[in-house]
């Protein structure tokens, strides 16, 4: 049985992976750690876990929190993982980090990302970057030899999965890519802020970070690897008054490609037994179809008037965009079936 530690257990990402691991037959949640809610039971913080996870949340300084674990999941803000991952690896742990600390293989790429957030652009553990892997299993082979994985950003997951088959096939103008993305407010995390106060969010929507969103760096990195060249995209993030879910509509000028050919490219790229479901525009699609699941639904379409690629990507930002993808990564790291504890439909309505 794998002994896991969740750092940042008191947040949305922490409770999300807790919920999933409670159903995993090969993982035991050994330790919960958080700066907030220290000393409280997990089920007191999240009452829906009463009787399922009643463990006490420990502080990072607690000796019990610093014992060796097989797996450490950092559901923490940027710069936490980079300061403590090396010590966990030294104790033999595999690491999955939710933040941007280990999504990039070079200090320069991390600096580019950090600048968009206005954070310290210097990575505190640059020696680890060459060993990290970007944790999107649909694009990167994750094996039991891998020890350090950077879980992708939620917007990045939705856009990369939407565009990867077309970019790899070389059927789009790489200078014309546009990602128009809308997210539910849970993407801002659990900590209250004026911008996400209920009266400000209800019946309201807005675009933000128009000067550049940090997830854009991941999208350009991963798509660039598929076409073996640098590229730049236009990316717009928008907050809409729903709790969870991301809808990204991705556009690009298309070379002469028929819709049936395009669908075949996507269905070949994504095997039917995976977490990506490809459909045409005749099938209805909405956030409700993926809520609470690790699936990404892609509506593949061509605007016939303009010969422009149009891919509509739906994910649950807290699942395929965070905890669900992390569990998918975990399954690969330990050689389990990829859908272990993930093969479930959403809830309706």
C-alpha cells in the first residue's frame, strides 16, 4: 500500500485529491498537512468527509508530517514545492506538484512563467528542473522511473488537449491560434477575496490578465514541442458565474482539410479508451457533461465560411484540470490502470 502525504490539504485541490484517494485500492492517505486548519480534523473542515476521512491536519513542522512517505502531493501555491521537494525526494518519495514550480525544464522558462504572475522569477531548486516531467499523460509517457511531476494548469489542460492533434498534424497556421477560455470561480481557490465575493461574482463575468496569463507559457511550450518550433498564441481568460468547469474555444486558420479528415486525426490521436472524448458539432456539449469527472470532451468542428478550425473543450477545472489529472499521473507513476479510482460518470443534473 502506497503511503501518501497531501500538503495543502485544506484547499480545494487538497480535498479533491483526498476524495479521490479514498476510493483508490492501492493508496493510503497517511498524512494531511496544511498551514490553515492545523489541529482540526479533515471532516470538521469538510463535513461531507465525516466518517470517511477524520484524520487530524498537521502543521508542516510536526515531526509526524516529516516522516518518509512513498508519495507527496503538493496542493500548494507557487514556491512551496520548490523549497521542500528535494528533501522529500531524498527520503525516497515521488512528487506530484500542483503549482507551476515543476512544469518547466529550464530556469528561463520558469522565469517567463513567474513574470506573468509578478512573482520572484528565480527558481529555488533549478537543479531539479532537468528531472521534472510535465504531467499530461495524453502527451507524455509517465513511467514508474519518474520521480518528479509538475501537474498542469487547468486552462493549459483544456487548450493543449484541444489543439495538440491539429498542431502535430501540421494542418493549422501556427501564427493564428486563439484560445478563448471561460472558467468557474472555484479556479481562484478557497481563500476569500473581494473579486470573488458572492455579490461581485453573481450574474457577472469579466476578462482578466489581458497582459498575459501564466498558463499561456505552458500551452506554448507543449504545442511547440509537438511542432518542433517556437510559437505564440492569443489567450483570453474570463471568469463566469459558475462554481466549477472550464470551456475553452480554440481557433486557428486551417489548411485544406475536410471535417471527416479532421475528426479522424483527433480520434487517432486520442484512443477511445482514454479520458478524451471526441465528438462532432451535431452532439450537444456542456460543462454538465464532465462535471465531477476526469474527462475532457472535445467538439471538433470547422467554420466552413472561414475555413477556420474550431475546437470546443470542456473540462472540470478541479478534476481533469487538477486533482483528477494528478490521480491519473499517480496511476502511471506506479503502473496501475490509468482509470483506477477515476472511471466514473458525472452527476446529473
